[in-house]
C-alpha cells in the first residue's frame, strides 16, 4: 500500500468518493477543524428542517394529535433503520432512554435470564459509565453478584485469549465496548461472542464508538444484546436517545426490569397490572423525548445513503493518514500512539498520548481552531467522521499539534480537569 | 359565590387577569378548541426561538464546546426553577430521564433506605405507568416486597382515613399521584405525608398533574420524594424530560440505583469505580437529551412569570365554569361528573363519564374541532390550562358535547381503543 503521506491532503480530498457529503452538514465556520465527531457529531442540514417541522407543525399545530399520527412509531421506525447498520432485523432494535439506562436494563435482564450465574466480565477499556451501570445492576441483583474488570496489558487492548480465559460457568454476561473509547481498539465481535457462548454466557456489546462508522454484523456474530448511542457517528444531536438490541430468539427470556406504559401491550386500557408489549417494544419504559428522538433520523439516513462499507473504507484511510503523519511529525515531539497501528483493529479515532496532553488540547481549541477531545490522564483523541472530515482538516490538526508543542503554546493553559467534556 | 354561568364567556375572558398570556403561545388555528393541555401543553412562542438557538448556534456552531458552555448545567438550572413551583430548594430538584424511570429510581432508593420494611402503598387512581414502575421496583428488591393498590369507593378518590389505615410498620413507601389522572382528585399532601411519617414510612408524590397549575409546598408538607413531568402544565414539549425531588435532609440516605457518568463526582477522570456526585446531581444517570431538555425552560419561565397563585385561581374558576355548565347542559344527555365537585379537592381537569365516551371524544375532535382526551373505560377529560385556555373555548366544548350527543354525531366512530393517546 503506497504511503498516504506522499499525497497532498487536497489531492486526497479531491479523490474522496464521500466528499459530497460534507455539504449535507451545517459547516459554516471553514476556519474550524472539527475532530470530535466521535463525541458529538455535526448537525445535518436536513435535521434543521426536521426539527422545525416537529416543533412548529407537529407540536405547535398538531398538538396531542401528533402522538398517534407521527410520534408513537418513532422508536421502532428509527430503531429499524439503525438495525440495517448493525446486522439486525427491524424487530430487534428500538430507540429509548440514554445509553446508560439501556445498559442497566439489559444487564439486569441478562443476569436474571441466567439463573445460577452471578458474574459479569468486562474490561478496564470500557467506558466508565458502562462500568457504573454494570456495578449498579449487579448490586441490585444481590450480594452474590459481581463485576470483574479485566485489565489491559498496554492500555490499548485486552487479548482475546485473556478474555476467553476469564469466562467460565459462573459468567452470566460479558459486556464490552466494541470500540474502546480511549484507545480505539476494535474487538473481534464474532470471536468473543463465540467464547462467551462456549461457556453459556450471554454477550452484550456497547456499540457507541462503532455504530455508523464501521460495518457491524450482530447476526453473523451471534450477538445476544447490544446498546449504543446516536449522537456520535449517527449525528443525532446532543444527548439524543440511545438504542438497544435484543436478539429475536432471546426476546422471550429478556424481561425489561423498568416497566412503564410505553412498554405495555395496551397502554390506553390503563390496566393496573403491566402486560408487556410483544417483542422489542416491551423494552420501552416512559414517554420518549420527541424533539431529541425525531432529530436522530436524518443523521441515520445520511449514513444509510453513503453506505457503511464506503464509510469504513474512508475511515481506515483517514486514521492511517493520521498515523503516518504522526510518525513523521509528532514522534519527535514526545507524542505516543495509543491506538492500534493495524487498521483492522482500529475504530475511527486515533489517540495520542503526551505528558502535556490536557494543556495541548486546550491550546489546540483556543488558539488553533482545532477541536479534538481529551481523555484523562493524557490522551488526545482525534476523531474521524468520514461523512464530513477532510484530509485537509487532518493535516491542519497535525500541524497545529506540532506548532503548539514546538513553540510551547500550551504553557498558559490549566492542567486541571475542570470544564473538560 | 355567584354562578359563573350567568356571565358570558366573553365577559369572563375580558376580566381574566391572565388573558394576555395566551398570546405568548403559538395559537395559529383560532378554530381549534384545545382542552388537552393536561396531556400535552401548547408550544410557547419563546420555545421556538430557544430551540433554533440550541440547534443552530449551540449544536451547529458550538459543537462539543457547548457541553461546558451551555448544556451541562441545564438539569440543575431548570430543576432549580421547578423547585420554586413546588416549595423546594434549588438543590433538591433536578431534571432527568422520563417520569417512569425517575419513579423507578426513587422507589428502589426509597425501599433500600427503609430496611426491614417491604411494602409500597398506592392506589388504583394512580397513573398505571407508576404502578408498573413500583411493581418492577418491588420485584427487583426481592420476593418479600409487594405493592398494595388501594381501591377507591367511587372511582374519584380514596378517603384519607382509608389510606392512613393501610399504612403500618411494614410500609416502606407511600406513592400517590397528587392529582389523580382520571378523576382529577387532589390529595391533601400534608395530611397524607403526616400519616406516612407517623408510621415511619416515606412518601413519594407524583406531581405530573399538579405541577405548574396549582401551588405545591413540598417543604411545608414534609414530603420526602417526588417526581413529575414537564410536558403538561409546564409546556415543555412532547416527552420532555421529567424532574425528581429528594428532600435535602434525606439525600444522604437516597442512593441512585442506576449509576452513570452524569451522576459521578468527577466524570472526566474516568475512574473505574463510581463516586456519586454531591447532592441531587447524584440522581443523574446518562447523557440527557439536550434538545428536549432545553425546550422545557421557556414554559417554566411563563408559569413563574404568571404566578402559580393566579394560575390556580383561574384554574378553579374555569373548572367551576365547566361543572356549572355541565349541570345545565350535559346532565340531561347522560353525562356524569367524575371529578370532585368541590374546587379545593380538584386539580385542573374535569372528567365526564358517558357510556359512549370514546365515540363522543372522537366526534368532538374530528367534527367539532374540540380536543379533549379520553381515558378508558368511559371518561372524557376536559383540561384547563389557565395560561392559554379561554372561557370561550370552554363554552364551545360544552356546546359541542351537547350537539354531538343530541344529534347522535358520534354514530360513525369506532369504540375500540386503537389510535387513542
């Protein structure tokens, strides 16, 4: 494979088959270099119109009549579209609540579906909110329940063999982030799911950092349960509701632990006892936040239109470009690669470690118009969102990192975490 | 008190001190008579501008920088404003999740704060989603836990003595809707809280049908816990996030059972173990849906500006007007009053029972431009939202009910529940 760094970023942008998608987003500050789509995706232009319709037409004019006419089916309709991105059937995915609440629901349900098994296996690369929810679920299920957090050797990945070795007949559930939030390590979903199943454990995948940016095939992997957010590579907007997946053949064993009227078979009969709706709808609880929910759909449509294979191809190429440029420009300045070097083991962001990481990130944002994010203790994450990230942005970020460190431009910034997001 | 029905609706509107607030809402279909603000409040004009700012400026332009700059404080800031409406301190209220998820959280936390006590007392007037969440919470806490649902004598209210008699040393928690969703019965919060406390039980109030439309004084009532929605009389928009209240002096005993990063003391340290934030923020779980969250504030501001005492005064007057007109016009047509006749025991909606209730409600919406809602088996609810409901609308609704029944205009409509909201 020829080295990408021998090509100019402008040339790479010109040859990018997805280059036209950038104009489908609101990008009205050309001076800004946004490499944090792995945290909050950009605003799709179509979403602006959609939200106006929801607010002015559906809420303002339609009022309560819009519930049956437009809103009640949103969780399933959008869930059905996300299903196409993750190798699931429409009846296996629904949009509801936050990622963490969904994880809690599926963790409790998964534990209760596995009587006699009391352990959850996860790892230290997992997003901490997942760990907190798993610990909360275990605590609620009883004093015998526990969460084992496997450590990584290098901060980047946990070897598949170490994971497999930790799973035994006490394991109810294996829960992992498909792509690790800090290092960007991509787990082999099929292999780990098989290792879990070999011991009778269920596997629950957090797809937050992979959905919308790389092909996922839950069906082929035999995955049991999954959750994921919609505000990163799906561009659903800040805090947009999350989704959850329950394999169809497992649905009769997975009972929602937080019952509410939206998961009831006949909510408008107002019966005093809950009768769960059929299928995936039984995992709903309360009334969904419609503005944030409806805002998800245009972003998902863009991903479907572009095609997840093409998105993955560009993503791999762009993270490779970053790593090639890092090797030349940033290694001499004290940066370390904290992401897998092999593209097939990498999600869509590249983490660079530096002893002054937090202050460098602040200087980048404040002085250079480059937005990465920072993950304690010392990681700068550069996120690639192939629908709108250009090679020219990547090159500018590399140059900005170089200049900020070379010239000590971070010296005036605080090294405490206050205000970090 | 002179009979209101002797005055013309136009005269009553002219004399209404709150009449000017109607123009603060988007009301662009003067032919529509909207009496379902008790289900979904109207769209405040200011909210249209606010959502545009959040979408275009904060998301589109500010991107991830808007989390520290504008979004992270929304749950507490809006919670602090709601606190002023319910007799609470700012540090006692926060906006999070859905009503049902919040109820689940506080029910589990309340049960765990009361070791040795295994019963929840509630009643059959409660909103069924509350009952489902309570039953789910009890189930998760163990096989000894149970929910006792007290029946009402007349479908309208449960006598305070019957409630008090049911509370004993086994009772961990009493959970009731402050205003019953069907009948509109208003509980005496102070008396019931005192009865619960006399037996060592905690009391958890559902304020969905009272917040924003009548004065609530949780502090004076000695209430322990509360939840409520923001999309009815607070006009926060469809499915806007709910709020929860924990009495300050109880906060060290109430532990969030669904831990997540938004409730962590230092979420950006990414520690593997959860350390709860101080105070009410510890009740947060995942990332909140910002568009739906930010949309709440203008509606709350309108209620604060109008003043809850003036709102209550108009609400009582308007429900009284409805009942007086019902007595004259609707009793002869087979309608029955299903709400308390005494204003001090009534929330802000009036329920009318009729054997053909569902078909009548459908005819009202479809043929008369009058929107009430229907609550099985046979209740038509007429909701009064004093910030925008006019007497002229109330009179039109009464006339529409009269004509639909007198002329049998409901005959073509279905009596099955499909499509009801």
